[in-house]
């Protein structure tokens, strides 16, 4: 399913997000591991939505404890909600992931996750809004 793309200026983002959400989500930063409230310890059933547009991007059904201090998932909630690109900010290229609707930076994906995908989507909790299953 094709999703309608949302484009925002930095000014529009700053009106919508906190300074930390802007730094991580728009400027492609990373929150500190084990940051209190980053949803790493969230265990209830539900969906994790993008703070930039409200799109459900991750499901608690796909969440696992990676031990890294960030919420980790073995796949997105739906195949078309996340886009990736190569990140050259570190010495070794990494695969960065973004919300496919608004482009908000989510985190990175690595090939060291659990079955069935073998992927570890390591996500910054500050850009997520958890909504428990009712």
C-alpha cells in the first residue's frame, strides 16, 4: 500500500517535537542507551507509533530484549512503513532507518537479530509513541 508522504521544514518540526526528539529524529542523532522512558522496558502488548506522523511503525509482537539499551524489533509492523539508507557517519557504513511517511530518523538495522528474520532494528525510543492494546 502506497502511503502519502509528509514533508516538513525544520521550523515545522521544531513546533512539533521537543529539542531531543528533533536532534534524534530530524538531525539523525542517537539517544543514550538505557535512557529512562525510552520504551526499552515497555513489555505491554501494543503498537509503537512515529512521533512525527502517528504511523504505527513497530509492534510489541516483534519486540525483543537485545541488551543494547534501545528498543529492538526483528521486523517493522508492516513492510512499507520503514525506509532505509546507508549511513556513513561512523567508520563502518551502517543501515539507517526512517519512517516511510514523514522521514523521521528511527535508528539502525543490523544483521544480528533473532529468528525468524535475523535482523535487529535498534530504535531510538524518543521518536516513538507507545499505544497499549485495548
